[in-house]
C-alpha cells in the first residue's frame, strides 16, 4: 500500500472543490463513523442546495435511531430514506437497516434487498455507484471511518464521473480500514481530518 498523504492538502485544491456546485452529497461510514457524523452534520448550512444521503453499517435486526439522533444536531431536515421518494435539495436521507439505498434517474430514491456487499446492507458502494450514475460531476462522495473496504470502489466511480471525492484521514479514524481502501482506490481524493471536513462542508451552499 502506498504511503499516506499528509493531513494538510493543497489549499487551492480544497478551495476549487468548495466552489463547485454539488446536487448530491453521499457519505459512507461504519465503525467509528457515527461520532464523526455528529461533528459534520451540524456544519451543514440551512442554505445548502444539495441533497445529502448517508449510509451507516448497522445491525439488520434493529430499528435505526440515527435520524432521531442526527435531526436535533442538523439545520437541515433529516429522515429515513423511503422507496420511490423524490429527494429534495437541503434534506438529509439516512439509509434504513437491511436495505441498499440507491438514487435512480429522476432522481428518485430506491430501496433494494439485493445481496449484501462486504457483508453489509446497506452498502456504501451501492449508494455511491448509483449517485455517480444519477448525478455525474455534481456528486460529492465522502468516506469516513470503518472496518471494511466498502465505499472504495464507489468513491472511485464518483471521481471517474468527474464528481468530488473526500476521505477522512486514516490517522484520525477510529478504524482506518475504510479510509485506507478509499485512498488506494481513489488516490486523487482529498484527505481531510474531521475539523477540516466540517469546515469544508460548512463552506458549501
């Protein structure tokens, strides 16, 4: 595996990414990722015009409490994603347990019970690949802490379509497997610490 990039990325590259218009922000997290999300979601401004989609690896047999946990900390509305719903700008959608979350052409949300990916359903790769197809260069993918390679291939798909790619710095992740895999598959991704990620998301409108 290649050497890790430094935490401090070129400021011009970050500034260029912050100036771009994104219609969709897709975020994937697993072990250790919820704590980072609790820091990032409050940074989103109420004026954000992108829809936000979140996949967190959760036990299939339990109801998700994430929308209720995230909503009080976020200036945007937060809800569990539902099938056949048209996503709204400035709204956060959280994948329900035991369903893959996709964004089909339209765009419209779709839930799937296809086979798990890396033993996970919902899968980050499934969401990211669907977002790359639906939004092209106006998709922004973010991979956070986690213990599997899920999200790496999907982030590379987003970058291949001209979208933005960001990874939590492995040095700051509770579990670094997921960020390391994302960096290896998508070496052009910006690598940011949680405070840098929060500042970056706050700069988007």
